[in-house]
């Protein structure tokens, strides 16, 4: 069965880079790629994919811009990707971005979402775009691969899994990491800020669960002390030359949804040239 991958685009260089990264990452896999552009005004302010308000007199122009843009992307793809294992489908939707993503994920049984780190209207340095964060926080059905504009594709040789072992692991979360590691023949570097000597019984059980799920892979446990996870990852990536980060994004608690705790992705920091794989639990 072909793998079903959703590629979102606002026709920016960031989204185009994410699309190219996905094609190269899955070059040896049979895939159906679904390209999505939306042009409805997002009343919640997640506007990095917004073109025009469909209620105004320019509605038809918005639709034409979306369809013409997707046609251009498809033409570019046909020029750079001659892979017979890859098929492309386009969707132009007059609805809010997150609604469109959610509807396609459920109706098409999407297995992976690949998105740029920020859209063309998100100019703030060192932060992920609103739509990117929105997908991670609200679309819980499948993993999300976040590709920064400056990321150049190198076959992943080392993938960092950031964890504190406080939450239970599930095979449904880890299988996507295992899949990418296997098809890339990559080593998994598990980075924690807590070592065995101070782990709680629950943390030790979760570490054992993870080991069971990673059977057959080359993996190493690493512990860093007295640093924040964002600083630890930055140092680790620079020293180890790891070229992908992953973490398990657990369903937020009531307090987290009310804004009392920063999203997990924010705790990891922003990386200009390293993709981040958010595994949903």
C-alpha cells in the first residue's frame, strides 16, 4: 500500500523546501502526496496560509490564485521528480486551514503531514509559524514533520529523540520514528536530562518500553545534566551532527490547553536547518 502524505503549501519558499524534503526522504517509498492550499480567511488569526476573504468580491480571484498556484507547484514537481513510485493530488479549499487539514487527514487516512516551519506571513525570527503550531496542537491523528526553510536534505544518519521518560510510550507513536530510521539506516540518539540513578520506577518502565520498540535499530542513550532541553539539543546537534530531531507530543492536559504550560515544541527550541518530527500520543 502506498504511504499517504499531506503536503501543505502557501506557495512560499519555506513550504516548497518542505515539499522537496519530503520527496527526497521518501524517494524509495511508494507514496501518494496530497498538496493542500487554503484561501479562506481564518477567523482565529492563523493566517500564514490566508489569501483573501471568500465573502468579499474577490472570492473568485482567491480561488483562481489558489488553483493557479497549485498548478504551478505541480508543474515544478513534474520537472524535478520523475519517480514512478510517487503520485500527486492537489486540493484547493475555501475553508479555514486547520479545518481543511483535519478533514483531509480523516477522509484520506493520511499517515504523515509535512509542513514548513513557518509561512510567508510569519516573519518573527526564532519561532515556529502559527499554522505549524496549530497542526501539532490540534491534529492528533498522525505525526508531523516540520521542515525549516534553511534545511537541506541529507539522508538522516542520526535522529535525536528528546525525552524525559515521564510519559508512557506507545508503539503507535514510535513506529513512525522507527520507520524513518530503518529506511534511512539511521542511528537513534536518545537524549534525556535524567539518568538511571535518579529515575523513578515509572521512568525506568518507560525506558524499558522504548527499548522494546527500538529492537533492531542502532540506538544509544545519552544523558546531559544542568541544562535546558533546548540548549542540550543545540549542543548535541552541533557535536554529533544529528540531522533530525523527534519528540513525543502528548495530548495536552486541561491546564495546558488553558495556556499555563508552553507547548512541547517551544521547549525544544527553534532550529534553522534541522527538521523536527512531532510524534503524537
